[in-house]
């Protein structure tokens, strides 16, 4: 995924959170994301690993993975995650791990949730994560229009205000197991959803070798 990103020569890379939490390489993920030098948000899984959220509020497999990660994460990476926020801004953009309604926990998976999120913000572009589903929604009259954004979907940024979710690099849940990312090009006034193949079998083997729940490995092949 990062090789695909690099091919576009980006000015800055933005990560919407959950650097750790499900996979078997939390320290390596932190090192790689920190080295990018861009904007990084913290997500609910990051906060769960840090002990700032009660793991009883997570699903069973997610809680087990977070507990394992707590015992695996190096102190330097723990301190770095602790320095992050679940929301941020850039020129013309508001970014949230989850949504402006609740930057940590809220899922934007309906037109109503997207419309409310746009009403609570003011910049032309709103970016959200958390759901692991690539989405593209835009203001239309009193509501919004749009939906799931498959590979290659291009969105105009020169008109109506938009709410976009780039999807998930490591655990997409829209039925496409390829790593998901979003290219935002303000010069061209457009955003393009991109998908990249990665070593799913290697990630699955690492999850199983770490003793993490099998379901976390199985789902990677199906994108759910």
C-alpha cells in the first residue's frame, strides 16, 4: 500500500487511527506509520490498548487482541500513541477517527449519520474512518447521496461538501480484501479510492502464530 502511495508523490500522508489492535505486528506498524511523518489520529483500538477505554466495551475477539497488544507494545510506541488525538484539521478538511458526533466510537454507515456529520462540520471535506468500509457521500438538497466506494471510484471535490471514508489498509470490511486507501488531490479537485493487493496469507499466519483469535485471520481473506 505504501509503495502505491509513494507512486503518487504525496505532500503528506494522513492516518485516521487504529494503528494497532487486531494484527500481530503492532510495534512494526507503529514504526512504519511514525516514519511517514504525516498526520496520525488515534482510534478506539489504540485507546483500548492504552487502557483509556474499558475492553469490556469491545467485542470478544477485539478485546483479546487489544489485551495481547498491551503486553507486546514497546514503551516508546505506547508513548507515541498516547500523544495522538482522535480528531484534527487541515486546510479545508476535518478529520475524525470515527465521526464529528463522537470522534472515537460513532459509526458513519447510513445517510442519516453522514448528513448529521456534515451538519456538525463546516469544511468542504470531512474524512472519517472506524467502520473499515470505503464510503463516498456528498450533500444533496436537504440530505446526502452516495454509498460504498469500490476501487477506482473518483469523487469531485469542487462542488458539494463531501464525507469520505478511505476504508481500511489491514482489515477492510466491504467485501474486498485488498488494502484500501484514498488519494485526495486538491490541485485536481478530486479524490480517488484505491485498492492494493498484499500478503494476506502472511498476515494470517502471523496472527495465528501469535495466538490471536482465528477469526481475525480468517476474515482477512474475505474482506469482512
